[in-house]
């Protein structure tokens, strides 16, 4: 019982990075190589949300240190974001992030003109990068 309990209690050291980094990395590469754009959106949404969570953790580390359930809750939340059955990352992006971007763009229109759409704005950024 002692060795198996030690293995189970330290399972999070393998499960956390596997769920948050290894599987999403593999799935992102597969998505980039596939002809479909739906899976690209899922994984790009995941990396945006995961980056935000990581930044939040860096800022709130002194507070999160005192919350013992933070890491298991984070792993469960990230599992919901990652698992293809739920497509949580696309859901969060669609319901929260995209709405905030639309509000921001409505409040601060692009410098290119008032009639400029998001597609035109994207084309301007691509043209500047070339």
C-alpha cells in the first residue's frame, strides 16, 4: 500500500504537464498539418487561454500558494479545455475572448478608417509584416 499510495500521490507531477503541455503540443502539430481549420481554431484558442492562465498564476502566486486545491482545479479545467469531446477552449474563446475583442474594436476603431472591417485590418497587418 505504501508504494502504490506514493505513486498515486505523485501522479499529478506527470498528469499536469501531460495534460497542459504534451498533449496540446502534439495536437497542435497535428492540427497544423491537417487541411481543416476547425482544429486550428481549437488549439490556437487553447494556447491563448493557457497563456492567460499562466500569466494570472505568475501575478497571483502569493495568493494561490495558500489555496491548496488550486493545482487540481487548474488541471481539471485545462483537461476540459483540451479534451476534444468538450472543446472547452473554443467555447471560452467564442463566449468570452471574442466578445471582449469586439467591444474593444468598437470602442477603439482601427486607424485605417471607420469603415474598416476585421478582415481588412488583418490584411493591413499582413501587408506590414511582408
